[in-house]
C-alpha cells in the first residue's frame, strides 16, 4: 500500500535557503516586506475520509498499477 502524506514539513536546510531567498526578493522589491504567514494546507474532513477509504480499499494501488501499465515511463518517476 502506498501512503500519502497530509502533514507537510520543510527541511531545516531548505527553510534557511527559502528564507534567504525571500529576504533577497524583498530587498529587490519582488516580495512583500514584513512577516509572511506560512501556508498551512487543510484537507476538508469529508475529503480526508474519501482519500482514506480509497487508500484502505485498494483503489489507490489499483489506480497506480493502471497508470504504470498504460505508461511504463511513469513507473520510474
């Protein structure tokens, strides 16, 4: 079974790079100055239930198998 992450985390090294890039963009006038609130994606409870059921009943695995069968190049991506 393939699991899907619903909690996104940013690697600390990547977070540092992103923050430096934001500062440079702000200094260049390409990014709003001030604190930018982190984006926290949310999945509605109903959608999370549907996704969970699809994962548990094997539908997701079947869909992946079908995609791979129809386009083998996607199997290595």
